[in-house]
């Protein structure tokens, strides 16, 4: 009777060992899977921990250079010395409307060119002799155009020769009124000369 009970206990113990074996092996295999996955990520370049290289200025996401971005970056980083104001003198000494309009065309084109570039510019239209009619209140053939231009392009200014104004006053025996946009200087010729001595560019229509 005792031998039968002992044999039965041995059989039950063996059965439990056989059932527990596969479960233990499965648990051991499951523990090894994350380790293998971590090793795979470390060896795979896709999961490399090396930081991504930053794109250089002017490059898009494909690594190709973008000329428009490079020009914009160059303008922002240009030294202030290279961005000094552009300065232009336009002389008018003729009473011909075509010459007056040509001077206004040049002034408008130059002002708009540097405005588009974002660079400062100063333009003086200097009148003397017969050209003073360009700025006279009673005789200017381009007065309406100057009024509009002065509002849209404040970088353009107009100078009237005081000597010419005085000579016209004596010749016509009346005061010579100028348009509001005009500023009187003592001598138009001297004004042109002095601006050139200061480095201004000079253009005669």
C-alpha cells in the first residue's frame, strides 16, 4: 500500500515537471526578445543615435542650394559699409516739358529700383535757369505729376535756384511763386557742384 502511494507521488511529480518545462522556456524566450530588438536597433543605421546634420543656409530639404534664399541671406548679412545710401543729382536747366518728364522718369525708376532692393537712396532734382519753370506755381507743365511723385517717393526732393528766381522776379516785375514741393537754394549750379564734391552721382537729362 505504501509502495503504491509512493509510486503515485513520483508519477504526479514527473507530470508537473513535464508541464512546467515548456512554460519556463517560453518565459525565457520572451525575456530575450526585447534584448535582441534593442541590439537590432543599435546596429541598424535607421535607429542610430547620431544627431542629424543641420542644413546649411540656402539649402532646401533635399540638400540642393536655393539661389533666392542665398540672395536674401546675403542682403541680410551684408556689411553696413556696402549698404551706404545711394545718392543721385538730376539737373534740369531747360524749359522743355520733355526734358522735365525725362528727369522725373529717371528719378522714379532709380527710386523704385533701390526700394525693391531694400537699399536707401536719396535723389535731388536741381533746377536753374529756364529749368526753374519746372517748379514755378504758374508755369510748371509737370506740377500735377510732381505732387503725386512727392507722396509716393519721399526720397525724391526738388531744389530751385534762388538766383534764377530773383532774376525772373526782376524781369517779370512780380513775385515768382514756387510749388510746395520745391526748396530754394542760393545757387542751383553751386548746389550741384557741392553735392558732387560730397560723392553724389550726377546725371544731366
